[in-house]
C-alpha cells in the first residue's frame, strides 16, 4: 500500500518519558506531549535563521531530550542524521575529525562541550568548511577565543544560544551576529519561540519590571503533561496560568532566575534552589546524597556545586563516615560510578566529623568548607616526560602537586578535561593518544608509557620533554612550539627531528 497511513497520535498523547534528577533523591519522569515536540520541530524548520535539511550531527544520547529534537528535525526537513557511538561522543578530538570528514552542516552541543570542540577544531587548523549552523544549550554560553575564531570571517556560519528545561524542551533562542570579537561575554538566552509565553515573576507571583530579576515561568505549547506517576510534584511545578486567555492553562515554574533586557531579550542569572549544572547536566544534589547514604560506612552526606576562585563548577561531596571501615574517596567514587552517570559523581571529597547545622537543625550548606588542595604526592615525577604530563594535569585540573601514580579521575578529572590534557600532549609530542588510553591507564606513569608505545621510541619522548622544559624555563609560551618542532614527523627516520 503506497498511501500514507492516517496519524494515530493526538497532540496530548505522550511522545516520550525522560528522567531527570529529583529533589527527594528519586528521579522524576517527565511526560512530554507530542504537541510540544511538534511545535519545536515546526518552529525550527520555519525559522529563517536556521537552515532546514542538510547533514546534521546526532550528538545527544537517547536518554536526553535533545536527541528527539536532533532526530525529528532532520527527518521532518529531509535532512541526514549522522549518528555517533558513545566512545566517539566522549572523544572530542576524534569527533571533530568525523564532523570535518563527513561534511556536517549543523550540530547541537552543550555549551561546555562546544567550547572544547572549538579548541579541537582550532588545533587542527583551517577546516569544518561545511559547518553552517551551531546550536548550543544546557548552560550559560561563554564565547571563548577558540569559539570566536571558529566564526571569525565566516558570516555564513551562525551560532544560536538556546534555553529550555527538560519539562518544556526549548523555550527561547538567541542568534549571535556580527564580528565575533564584539560578542558579549555572556550572551542572552533570547526571546520565546513560536507559541511560547514567558513570564518573570516575583515571590508573590507578580510580574517584575524590565531589568529586575524574577523566576522564569513558561506557558503555552512546550509544556510537558507533568511528572509520570507523581501528581504532587506535577501540581507544585505546573501551576495555573493567570495570564493566559485559554481556560485551564498552566505555567511551569523553572526555578531559574532571569531578567528582561531593554531590547526584549532575556538574560539568564542562575538557579533559585540547590540544583546545579555541572558540565551542562542539571543535577539535584539530593539524588547524589541519597545514593551515597546507601554505603554502609556513610553516616551523613551533603553534596553541592562549588566554583571557588573562578574555576569551573565542580561537584563536592561532604561525608561523615561511621564504623571501623573508613572508605577512601576513591572507594566512594567507585561506589557511585556503578550507580550514577559520570557527571553526578563528585570531583572533590571532604571528610568531616559532623556536618554543620543551622539553628533549625538543617544542614548549613554555607558553612561547608572549601575542599583542601590536593596533597603533595608520595612519588614525584622522576623523568622529563613525567614532569610534562604532571604539569598538564595541574594546569587543566587546577590541583597542586601530582604524583606519578595519582589517578586522573580521583584528582577530579573527567572526559572533558581529559580531552584538554591530551590536546596539550599532542601539541608537545605530536602523538595522538586515544581518549580510551587515559581511561585504561589514568596515571602519569601510565600515560608516559602510552606515549612511548605510540611513538615507538621512549628515549625520543624524553628528549622532546627535556627540550620542552628547557624552553619553558627560558621562554614561557614558546615551549610547545619549540618542543613540537623537535617531535618526529610522519616519514622521519628514527631519531630524526629539527636540528
């Protein structure tokens, strides 16, 4: 039969249920309607600032709502979707090569991933000529030098900063225009898309004036049905809409603070509650605390996001241990890794005799101390190559001394800083170390051994490292270029290099 089948789904039917972090320690299932997703896809296809069709990157995993947008925006506009594996998704160096090789024209990346992705493209020189549309969401966009360079001199290549919680999918969009050098350090999140209403309200539920911060409430087409099987949570988050003309309208309370600028665009200001975003993932610390308390030797636990000293936000766990068995940070990290996604595993650990309490008996989160800097390593780097690798870890992770047997991940590392470290080592040694190698041998000593194995000459690796350290002492900033000049090129005879 060649006739189109009649549609069997109505707008109020469920399109998917996707789970997000819950304040009670239990994930919440967001029940999204067909109408909300259809409205987003129709807007994206009709939006003149976004190219329809073309080859698109399917970056998001199926457990994230962004994947539905990637899939259906491609299929419904006659486009092509390039799917990637989990391994490739974590290896931004390899992913950047794939984007260039396959001529990807549009991609949607979380802001923090986009920053690292731009660094990889810059490290590879001119390229990504087919890339036309770059969309980013998940957290506040901060246009880095590498990101600005990606768009410099390319008026045909556009960057779109978008906002939307999982309960509403996408709400607003802002397109950056003009020379990238003039882009704001913190771009606004823009204006509502079609059939979406946005209200900024104070604690009494009244609208705030232009320029004044208020909680962002969303109404109209993008709202989910609610939380699957949780009418109590649904009633608290999806409230009656006093501003809508249609009876029975609702507003979703995002818990996000924003203010309206004089030009009508919205500026994102952060969260109202303890919920934090780490590496683009919205995390409710209570969920991490609930899993930590399942460990038999954890009596109390508190988790919060910190960004001390201008560093990137990291998840910190405060633990009170009980019993004779005193688990280490590494043991507790391993305990969580088997039960939580990687971004929800704390990077820093603080052990206390008791958690500080407020007058009403609740945990006083403001009194929780900042994590101590990493202790001096038992075994300091012994060779030039180990010193170079350890220095790269220190710079990227923002830690003190690093020992040759310290674990990259126990020092707070994860996949994104791992990409940064490997990029720095590639610049020095001109050796491409796969991301999986760092996961397999996450120590300084192990990474040096992998460099030697890939280059085929341990002595040459040490020679390049020694040259790097010499130039770093004499002319900081030129060391990478100088040491890289000594590294062997493809086709060189063993031991060959710059004079």
